[in-house]
C-alpha cells in the first residue's frame, strides 16, 4: 500500500500545514498548497523568513524547557514533520522525555511514523484531534497512555491560535487546556500580529480566508490574554526573533517574523 492509501487528503484544497511545509522548503505539499503559498509570497516575500524564525523559536524554547527539567511535551498543531522535530530536540537533552503530537490534518497522520521514532528511553505518540475540541483531545487514548497530566507538561501552541478565530472559541480552548495541566506546566506559543506589517498581514489574512482557512491576527494585548494567570519567563512576550536568540544565529526583524512569542509557567 502507498503512504496515502485510504487517507482523504483533499488535495484540491490548500491546507495551512502544507503551506507552512512549502515555506520551510519541504516537499509534502501539493499544487493547491503551492498556489496559495505563491499568492502569500507575492504580497509578503518575507513569509519564508517568518516560518523559519517560528521554527527556530520552537527549537530554542524546547531546549530551554528540557534543560530546565521538563520531560513531558504536548505539541498541538504539529504540522508536517521537519527534522529536527520537537521530540528530537527534547530527547537530545532529556532522553527519557515523552512527547505527544496532535493535529487534524490527515497528511500529518500519514507521516506520523516520522514523529514516533525517538530514543529508547523516551516515548512519542501521535493523536489525530482538533484543537477546537480540547476535551476530546485531552481524552485521546494515545495522549493519556503517554503523558501523566498530574505532572508538569510543556504545552506547545506554536503558530496555531491565529487559525482559531474568536468565533471558534480560541480563549475558551486555551483556558480548558491550561486548567487541565498541573502546576509547574508551561505554555509555549507564537502568534501572528498585525502590528509590524499591517498591510501585508491584511493581505495574508485575505489570501488564507479565500483559500478556506480562517485567520485572525491579534494585537499584543490580545495575545497576552492567552497567558493570563501564568508567569512569563524572561524576556516575556516579545517579537519571535527576540526570544532568547542564540549567539551567531541570523536574527530577523520583527516585521519579517511578524509575530509574538512567549513561554509562561503555571504557578
């Protein structure tokens, strides 16, 4: 059987995860994804740079938390596997780390095996679930068998919440997830904002919407609301490239990354 046998990929409909894969230079994307991504690049050529900046933040934040002792990670909105994946970064530092990936894109499911190859000491799992149903996601057998929610978990919502507009209950979703996690857990997130490149972001929102994907860019105060009640790690809620940049790493401008990043810990 082929990799995609029995999987309804809806190849004629662009998907944000496959467009992101294209921006990162991946090959798991199709004509509809590339066409929509091309429209995005035409109005905002920096989108590729922004995708890489977001990916780099994932690496930096995961390393930071693993070095701080975190050994459980829940990554919602996983996207197409692009090495090094979150579990590779975490298990390189903490080999016993347990990682659960969750996504609602069938093509991610078809590539899930690439997300399940971790260290012998650790464990990885994949759950097909929708972020807008946090109760269902948290109750998924693969998650419950892998993570102990009575212990701290690092919850990753990178580049996810701008695809959950207010009418789909973005704040409700995040509060449900936060309330289910033990004290000492962490919330890791990036989110698109209109503040650094308002005209470009307005064009991108229109392009994604016309392709069937709702997008809501949010202001810094609106993004900060997702973190209410939790303690921000330094340097706080900042433009993505400015969250603990690595010496020697190419640092892009906020307008190129055009989003905010933060890591917060549950008291």
